[in-house]
């Protein structure tokens, strides 16, 4: 793997001069020293690559205690937004403030407050995790006991003990990702920006990293990107869906689920022998807008869509329960659906693309 220049802060001359490429002359010792109000504030952010607009007037803010999830199809602009937020890419337009520091004019001050896991977690392939973390600690101006403690706790949090002395180049994808995570959290920054932190991890590690993010969330403002929609519910307090550079949805997991056509739908699983009779009766239930039927051998799943949109509503499930009792049906499952994020995601990100700006050289 190639180290990506600029993906990690460069070691400098220690002057702390904002313009010199030096990352930290003092270490941000977290958390509670940061200003009140949002720790990340982004206003009308735009990034153009030639005539192509990759990020188009994106605005959001993240407060301490929030875990904001970026969702969006490949090429939506998630990584580009993160690169700008962390000061590794200059915006075409817009303002970014991290812990009150303007990321363009006070880049190094802002970067001291940020832990960043870049896409693909580039690292120096010939280094071992131990050597790499020591190197990052030096860049972050940690030394002596502080450095030892920071390295030990990052190693513990990411469970790297087994591979500490093996060249990064020879590590499996998941372990490389964990090395990237360890460097991001090493200086205990108040702001964490992580581009697909669980990408490539096995299910146990995914779970562990989600727990880690949850545990850190109380004291930090965290932004993650992910393609795993269940992560939104598992760890995010809020999510943005980004499509072709624009925010197309912004809300809590519950608010996004409420936009699903499956929100408050009632799912009932019956013996297939009952299916024909049940289909007629279920369609006639008061408040049913439509019925979807899936036959799986001996059992049939009916999904009843409600005419009531919006907030939690149990009327339909009550009506269906009554019908079940009246008919004496043996029910294999009966529940009210919270909504399906994958359906919301698909609907919002697969809109009509006619008239869309096209990227030069992109296949039509
Ligand atoms: N340096 C660059 N020059 C030209 N185009 C670029 C550059 N960097 C990114 N892009 C384009 O900007 C768009 C957004 O890319 P970005 O990497 O931000 O997407 P993403 O949402 O992170 O996607 P993924 O889910 O695949 O990681 C893409 O069309 C990409 O090709
Ligand atoms: Mg990306």
C-alpha cells in the first residue's frame, strides 16, 4: 500500500507556525476545553473539479455528543467533504470551522483538534503498527509517558496487540484499517472524522468499533461515512444522505425511517394454506392502502401498507390483531415495521437523472 502524501500530518520544525506544515506545537487535550456550540460548522461548502461539481452547497454542524453518519452512493461526495473538513483539500467555496477555528486560515489549529481516518486508511507500508503509532505520537507532539499512554490506549481500543511488530504491508485489510483507527484516536481529539471506519472489518470487529465509537461519542463530535445502513441505527444520532454532491435528507434515524413507505406497515406471516382466504380479508382491513404478498414455501408474508403517514401509529396493527383473533389464525409472526432505510436511500438517491451535470470523460 502506498502512503498518501498529506494523508497524515507532516512532522515539522516545531515552530507551530500555521502556514509551515507543522501539525502541533501543543497537543489538544480534549474535550472539555473546546468552545460551547457545535464543534464542526460547515456552511455552503462547494468543491469543483474543473467543470464537475463534486460537493454542492453542503451545510451542517455537529455538536459534542453527536455521531453524524454520511450516507450516499459511490461518488456522492462523502470523502471529498471529509477531506475539506479536515483541511486536506481546499474548498472551491464555503466555510468550515472546527472547534471555532477556520479550517482554511487556522488549518493547523483546527487539525490539532481533529482525528482523521482517511478513506482506505493509508499508512507507511514498511513500518510496523508500533513504529507507525510512535511516529504519529511524535507528530502530535506527544512524548514520554503521555506518548506511551496514548499509544497503549489506542492499541487496546483497536485490539492491535497481536500484530504490533509486523510490517503494515503484510497485515490483512481489517488490521490495516484498525491501525488507521488507532492513529485517528491517538491524541484523544474532540473531533473525529472517519471515512468508512468499519470497512473491511469482520463482524466481531465491526461490533467492537461501533462500541468504541459509542463510548467516545459522549465527549466528542464524530462524523463517519458508511455504506452499511444498519450502522445508522446502531451508532448515529443523525444521518445525512448525500447524492451527487447535495444533501437530500438530514435527520435522526427515526426521522429517516418515518420517510419509508414501510413505516408503520404491518407484517404478518401465516401458513400458506391460509393465504388465499387471508389475502382477501387483509385487503379489506380498515386503513390498508395496499398489500404485498411474499410466498415462501409453507409460509406467506403479507405486508400491509397503512393509509396513515407520519408518526408512530398502532391502529393498523390493532385492526389486524382483532382479525387474527376473530378468525383464530395461527400466526407465525406479526409486527409493525419501523421503516426500511434501504428503501428511503434508494428512493432519494436514484431520482430522475435527466438533466444531470455530467462529468467530463464519463461514459454516458
Ligand atoms: N481529485 C479529483 N479530481 C477529479 N474528480 C474527483 C477528485 N476527487 C474526487 N473526485 C470526484 O468527485 C466525486 C465524489 O467523490 P468522493 O470520493 O467524494 O465520493 P464518495 O461519496 O466518497 O464515494 P465512495 O462511496 O465511493 O467512497 C466522484 O465523482 C469523484 O470521481
Ligand atoms: Mg468515499
